[in-house]
């Protein structure tokens, strides 16, 4: 374990901070690869989501650093892995994310729903959608609500017969009056589209990679895949806590400006976006447009995400010395990429400062992140974020490398495209996510 804080010079700790630091150091020193072992709760799998960390990772730190009834926050909640594990362990959980599909998943995974009700509602929606196709023109109705750019997007990525079934399902789900069930149905509907196989679209893969249209692909029936998603959800909710368990709390907000009070959280476990890595909205919009959002709106929202590849006006001089050196070196190769990295680090500074504000003194923050490669230069993101955290007032307990299951945590490398399983000669995303690190922080 790399102990960043000790290398830079540790400050005296009070007894509370020293206690949490010892617990955190012990947890960091254990095997964090989590290969094999207990099977994750099936709710983790009701929707594909790129670069999810394994369920055992948040559970490991939630069990070791918090108690039942305490508040666990994930300020970049993504698919809700931290929230689901915290909820199953009896913690009060709060998730924050700007992504509308992430919000739907987080709510669905932390709200108890009767499996019988899930099955009855899902089958009713499916039956009504089939009937709607026979007696109505659902696609005309839905497309009439969309702008030209969004309709062009649908025509490019979905065959006409696929569009008819998706429109019928979307309209039926919209008529569901119960907020909780409607949200869950939207997640199951989205899961028919955003899948490893590209689902019902003409894309090769929407769960892991940048979408590429396959000319000769024959998409499956949305009705059949939706029915399978309902059955999977029924099985998953049959294993959730008993009726009466509190739901998780999700806030559609920005991690750089958390709508939470100072010193109000007992533990933070999060995995921020990687510098220059995954563009989640590129895949998520495939289902969000069917749920009423336009491609232009989603593109504007995407530009607000941390890690969006846009140039920055952030002041690099305020970053740690090692980060400044990396920016200067990258600038000699590609000035624009250097500005993109500067924006990422500047925005992560804001997010880390917010984590420091909301976490209680003497409690821990766990950040899971990995290095990136930009123009052939290795970007040691974990080192730079640890330095930023120290500047923000955290004690950096350690930075621990963890073994990475490349077929789960990252996009599968394309061995058949000139790459090798050891990472040699792979290009693009394959160079970015071969390893990751767990940063352990404590608030004085």
C-alpha cells in the first residue's frame, strides 16, 4: 500500500481520526480483488452499466467503517452499487448523480417492491403494449412528440418494426400512475436496449463500448426481451429485505455542489469517472430518448459531467506539484488534451472538497479510481487525487492497488484487433483501465 500522507509529512491526529485511520488501513491492506466468493445480490444485474465496481468492494468498506442506521453517501452514484450494498446492510444511503439513467437505477435498486406486484404490473404493461400495436399507431404518437434530430437518431439506430414495439412499451409505461413502479418499469425498459449485445438496437454493444452500427444485425423483439427483464426483476426482488425497510435517497444533483449539510455523512464510498475514459451518455441516450428526452438536451447534460472532454479554464497552479508536472508534460504533446485533464482534475478538486465538507470529523472517504493514458502518457490519477485530497484537509491513509477483472470493470479488450491479453499494442480504451486503486481518506 502506498501511503501518500506519510511521504508528504503527517500531521498529529486526534484519537477519533487515528481510530478510523487504523480501521481504514487494515481494510486497505486486505485482498481487494474479490475474485470468487459470495455471489452479488441479483438487483445489481437488472441493468447493464459500464465500469461498475464489484459489489464486494463497497460492502467491504461499508461493513468495516460504518454501523447500522448510519449514513453512507455516494456522490457519483452511477449504477448504485454502493447504495444497494449499504441499503442491504441497514444503512441510510444517499446517492447523487447528474445522469438521469443512473438516477432511475439507484431508485429502483433501493426501494422495496413486492415481486408479485412487479410480475403483475410488468405482464399487464406488456399485454397492453401488444394490444396497442394491433389497434393503434403508437410510433406515430411518440414520434410526434420528438424533434427532428431525435427522430433521425431513432431511424439511424432502430429498425422500423423495433421502433413500433418500443413506442408501444414506452407509452404504456408512461401511463403507470405509481411513481415507484413506473421508475422500475423504465429501468427494465432501458435494460432491453442498453445491453452487452446492443439489445434491440442496431448497435454492436451498448454496455461497454462506443456504439457502432452493424448493418446486418437482426435485433430481437423488444417485447420478448422486456418480458425476460421482468422475470429477472421478480427473482431479484424476491431476495430483497422485508416490507417496511426504508428506501434509499437519490438526489439529481452535482457532486461539486452537494445539497447536503456540513458534517452530515458517516461514510463516503464512490468511484468517480476516469480521466479521458467512458462517455456514459453515448450509450444511455439510446433508452432515454424513448423515455421523452431529446438528443440535444442529453448532449448539453453530458457536457456538465466530470470528465467530459472539453477544454478548461481551471487554474492548474492550484493543483499538487506532480499533477502540474503531468499537465506540463502532456501540453508539450497535445495542448488540448492537457486542458481536458486540467478540467478533470479541477472538477475533481471541487468534488473532493465537497466530500470533505459533508463527511463528519473522524470518519472516512473511499475513492476508487484508476490511471489513464493520454497521447501515450501515463496519467497517475490516483496520485493526483490523493494530493488534492490532502490539500483539501484529508489525512491520506493509503492508496492501495487492486486486481481488476477486465471483463467486468472495464470494456473488454479487442484481442482480435491487434491487441494482446497482456495489454501490448492495444489502443484507446484498452490502455486506460487495466488497473485501479483505492484511495483511503480520513477527516481530522
